[in-house]
């Protein structure tokens, strides 16, 4: 199994401690293409090895129905609706930071801000493309953290 966080703050803290970039995985329980990526692409040994060793995986479920504590609920200008659940929170976070609301959506980030290390990617069953994307983002992270 993959070491995976479902909380961004926890994932970031861990990533800092192990000096690895974070891979944001915007996903959903009801997302068919998300499962296809996990089953067909992530399961490939080359991808799996990179997900285990090179990045810290943070899966953010945009359809998670668990209610947020009242003090964390707010109105999202981007979604034009009240953010009441964990799923709403990640949905708004994705829309606000990455101007998209489709899943799966994968973003590699460093530790300082939410800026993508390379061009984010989405559903594509091409395994080599995903391997290259991961390698590219990890290389960008390493050159940035040494700069």
C-alpha cells in the first residue's frame, strides 16, 4: 500500500521532514477515471516506486461528505456556494488555486507555496507519460530546494 495523507497540513509537514515534494491528488470516491489511473497507471512498478520513494502523496477527496466544524465553514466565491463538507473544502481549494474542478487532477508542489513545480496533469492512461511527469516534477523540486 502507498503511504498517503488525506490532510494537506499533515502531508506537507511530513514532506518537509523527508525533503520530498508533495503530489496533490484531487480525487473523488465516485470518480471512475481516478480509479482507472490508480489501477492501470499507479500500479505499474515504475510509477509505484516513484510514488513510494520520490513524493509524498496527499489525496484530497472533493466528494467527501464529512461535515466541517461550523467554525471552518465559509462561503466560496469561486464555487458560489457554502463550503460545509471536507469535499467542498478541497473542491474550493482546487478551484481557487488551480482554476479547475475536474478529477483526477495531479499537482506536484514544493514546501513553500502551492505553485506547481511543473504543469499539472489529469487523466491519461499513458504510463510513460506519468513516469516522465513525476521525474520532471521531482527534478524541479530538487533544483529549487538546492537553489
